[in-house]
C-alpha cells in the first residue's frame, strides 16, 4: 500500500489516479492500494484497481484523526495489519499489546 499527502476532498477516481501517477510515480492500475488523507486528518480515501475497474473507498472519522506517517518523500508502504489499524483510528506505530502471562496454566 502506498500513502500520499492531502488531496483536495473533492478528488474522485481520476484525480486520485493522477496523484498516484504524478506524485508517487506509480501506475494506478498496478493493483496496489493508494491511500490519501484529507487536510484536517479526519478523512481518508483508498484507491485501487481490481482488474476490472477503479475502486474508491472513503472514511470520515466522527471523532479524532487518522494517524498518518511523517515522511520526507511523501510516500510510505504499510502492511495490511498497519492499514487495518490506521482505518480503525489506532496509532499503528505503537499498538498497545496485551500483557503476556508469566506462567503457563
């Protein structure tokens, strides 16, 4: 998955595909998932090509913001687990882990 900075909230399939191609220098029809976050941080859009056409998913947080990585290049790759946490509003950089038991049984 590739992440990109804040697009204009009104960008749709074509506008986001152009950003993926021009900013990330990636083919938007490659099957990779591209994520874009709104300027306020409460909106994220996911764009991908499924082999038949472009798909667009968007989510706006009721409260809080999406935790977004800071990079100098403007792009970063995330695992599917990190993407899942990002979409749930969890800080995927420092997930809380449950305490491991000290003794078996």
